C-alpha cells in the first residue's frame, strides 16, 4: 500500500500492514480526504452532568 507521511508529504511510500499500523499509531500519516480507506476516530462525548 502506498501512503504519504508527515515527514515527506510530497513522496508516496510503499508500506506493509505492520508499518501502516505503526505510522497510524504515531500520527505520521497524511490523511488524504479522497482516500475512503482511512477513517477518523469518532469524537468523544462529554459525560452528561447529573443534577442533584
């Protein structure tokens, strides 16, 4: 799979599944809005305040 990293966003790099996972964990991937395979993590909801 070819991806772009934040280190060299102008160059596509061929990576395997393990490398892809590591790059995602470290936040080093350039998210391509046209790429439907990468999904953003859902936003966390704030806990509701209890009255009382």
